[in-house]
């Protein structure tokens, strides 16, 4: 018999889920999925869902003919991990499921796509071991959610959210923005966060956080067979109560050429232990860099106000938006705005070309940012009430979808104590 224990058995049949891309869905593991559709419209939706980044590891095959075709197919062939069945009626679905169960391998999970909104039918489906019932018409994100949720245990800790930060051009301060935004996520939103510095040769996260760990991300990427939760924990450097660093070696003793999937095991492991992972992606276009950006839950592009940055931001924005149709569009910010005597492209021109407003416009303040970089501090540590500090918090809130955590009210001695700590 098809075996799967649903989380709740008495809830009403599923209704079409909203296409709200803000909903966080954990990626599916490497599983085989076969869909048997009755309409070309549903087949097209399942095909589109199979192109979603969260089903990147799943192998999806689509056939027509509904449950009848499924029964015939599995009389002589083994069943996959997941079967998706479309049915337009209710008279034959229960009988068909009984026949399918007789040819199904143990442990196979079944998702039914139907058009009947009936609690009685739903309970009968659950009783027969159906894993999920999705009521049509469906959207690609509904299929993605139904498949991915099969492999997310209700009692399991929520999978971490991956935020990727990349510069539209070298030297625009993307790493500085990434590190300060991660600091805001950890400090102001009280969310456990890890910064992964992916620029192994020239990364600056260790310098910015005033850390010099003996080990870091290089040990993990060069030993993929050893990567697990315990191994990654040993490589993390603690920056604050809520912020950790997976540092780059920043040495030139070896060449850092990687395959497209080189960082997959690291990211997957971090997802299981950290609520937020901030990827500091270097300005380069390789297979692994492209994969890291497309696989992220949210993306921030950092650009300076000139023509090359405008072109590159437009190219990145359009490519990432097209490659992630069921996710929120990337956001971008303008950095180093207002350099004296430098001609600049205005924020309104950027917004017109990209068809999106910048998330923040960060002014050129060399004294503030230079002091922070040379002292190994964040902007918030130098000037907690500075407007730029507030901008970093706003970007952090937008990327994580969280509001600011209210801090406990201090006593009249709080300002004095903070001065003592700063000495």
C-alpha cells in the first residue's frame, strides 16, 4: 500500500495556493517524480514547476493519461519516489487508487490534483495513503510546494534562508554591504546568521569582522566528502551571539577553480542549522557563481551610479528574474552615490532602465566607511544612529521579510555602560 502519514487528517481539502513567492519552501532532495496528467494545461504547469530552482535536484517525467496510464505503466515497471496524478472527476479516482496501490512499491508517495472540493473525498484519499490533494486550477508554485513539502518533516527545524549579495561591477562595495546587512540581520533582527565568504582568494569578511580563523570555507569545499553539520560547525568563527563567519583563506597558494556544484553540500548543510545564510558572492561569472545566485532565496545586487554598472545590473536582474520565475525578483541598491566632481547616472534613470526602484541609495562617505574597514568594524559599531546604519537595517528587513525586533528598554545607566563597553 502507498505509505505516507499526513500531518493532519481532518483538515478540509486543499485549495489553490496563492502564487505569493514570499512563502519559503525548502528545496526537494534528489528524488524521482512522475506526473500523469489528463489535460495539456496541467502538464504545462508541471513542466514549468520542474524548472523551478527548488526542484533542481529532482528528476521529473510527465506523461498523459491520468491514473489509468499510471496503473498500466507500473504493472511492469518500478514506481518512483513521487507520483502526481491528475483527475477531473471523483467517480473513478477511489477505484483507480485501489488498483494503483496493488502495483505501487512501498514508500511511494502520491499527490492528487483534482477539481472536487469535498471533505468526504479528501478523507477517503487520506485513508488510502494519498500524501496531498491539490485542488485545481494549479500554478507552478503549487506543484513545487506539494512536492517539496513531502520531504520537510513537520517537526523539523525550518530550513535556513539563503541571501546572496553580488556586485554589478568590481569595486562597488558589495562585500561591505553584505557584511553590514548580515550584521543588521543578526543584531537588530536577532536572527542567527552565517556569512559565507565565497571569494576564496581575496575575501575581506575576516578583515571586516576582525577575525582571523585558522580554518574556513576552503576546508569544506576541498573536502566535500567530509561536509556535515559537525564539520561545518568546527569551521565557523563566532563574531557575535547571533553572527558566525565561514571565512575565505584569502591566500594565493592554490588556484580556486571549482565545478558548478562545488558549494552545494556546504549550502545544504548550512540550511539545516542556520536560519539565515548570507553569501558574499565575488564579481565573476562562473558555473558555481551563477548556481549560487539562482539557488538563493533572495538576491541583492550592489551597483555604483555609472553606465557599466547600469548595464551589468540590468543583465543580472533580467537573467535572475527569468531563471527564478516563482521567486521574488532580485533587489538592488546604489552605493557610493555623490562622489565629488564625478558624473553619475541618477537613481531615477536606474529605476527606469531596470523597471524597479532601488532598495537603498547609500551615499559616498569615505571617512565613515574607511574607518570601519581599517578598524575591522561595522558601520553600526562606529555610528549606531547614522542614516546608513538605518539603510542596512531596511535592506535586512526586506531581504528576510522580518520587522525589527523590539529591544528591551534599558535603564538610565545604559548609555554609560555602552560607553564603557566601547573602550
